[in-house]
């Protein structure tokens, strides 16, 4: 058996010979042909091929200068058309830069490529028409520019503002939708007006919506406009409302009483 140093030297020698044989057996790679870079171009910084210099665009494998139309400027970017319209003009691509014509009552917006209407004017087609305020209205800002809204106490009907008729014992609620007025406390809406709530004995006023305007005290149930005392059957108690009864646990309702469940 070879000593350890000699064994290591032998292993390295065999490895070197194997690598040499492998290199000889591999085919020689064909040399890639040099890339021909046209005028006004340069080789890509990564990958193969070439690209045009700034200010030039590839047209049929030729780098032609970017033609900047009137009222435009060169962007000095490698992508896109290479030019953009100056402020106050719009266009792009192969379209020349046309001046943005701002109508009377309008202004050029910050982009410089479109116009908007001034406050008090509304866009109609390619014009800004002055908003004609009806009586009892004021200018308001909407999603699409200026518009008008009716003053408090008035509602929009057609092209005008009509006074809201508030019945006696009611007040304006300021709602933009639905009923514009609400009955005073102690009154309930009925037939387009507000009538006083008649609270029966053993009840109290309740202004919760969609109710009669009153609610029975705990231990009483509403029947025919009055509050009758609840007669609790054996093994029953008042429920959470206080106006009905339910059976104790392990009991169930049967007719007008509570019987064992098992």
C-alpha cells in the first residue's frame, strides 16, 4: 500500500490526466462572428447585439436621427418616440403637436395638455358655458366641476328650487335624500303631517322609527292601542324585551302555559 503522501500525489495526477483527456475529447466551439455595429449605435451593455444611441431610433437596422416636430422637445430617452410636446400643446407618436385651445371660461390644467372650466362654468362639448343659478340656489362643486344646489329650506324640482313645505310640529332635517323634514319629539308622521303621540297608561314615549311612538312598560304587552299586564304562567318569566314571556329551562310552551320538556 502506498504511503499517504504518495497516494495523494497519485490521485492528483490521475485527476489532471482525466481533465486533459476531457478537454481533448470536447469539440472546439465555433468562434462567434463579431457584431457589426452600425453608425450612431453601440453594443449593448448586457447580452448580444446593439442599440441606437440617444437621439436615434432603429429603422430597418439603421439608426436614424429622431425628428423633433415643431412645438416639441427631445426627451433624450432610449425608448418611446424620443420627443414630447411642450406645455400647452398635445400630440405624440406620429402626430404633430397641436396647440391646446382653451375656450372662454376655461383654463389650461397643470399637465399642459388639456383644459378645464373655471368655477361657475360647466363643460358642454368643447365650450365652458356659464352656470345660470336659479333663485334660492348657490354654486357647489360636483364630480364633474361646478354645479348648483338649493339653499337650506328649498329642494331641487326641475331646473329650480322650490320651498320645502314643513308641516306643523316638524323641522328641517337637512337630508339630501328622502323626507326633508322630521316630526318633533312627541309627534309621529301621519298622512303627510305630524300628529301628537297618544301614550296609553303603563307606556312611555318611544321615538324609534317604524313604531307607534310608544312602548309598554316592562311587564305589560301592547294590545289594541293599550298596555295590558302580562299574566305569567307557572314556570315562566319575562323575556329580554320585558313585554313577552318565555318558559324556564327544561320547560316548553304548551297552549298558554309551560310544561316539562322531558
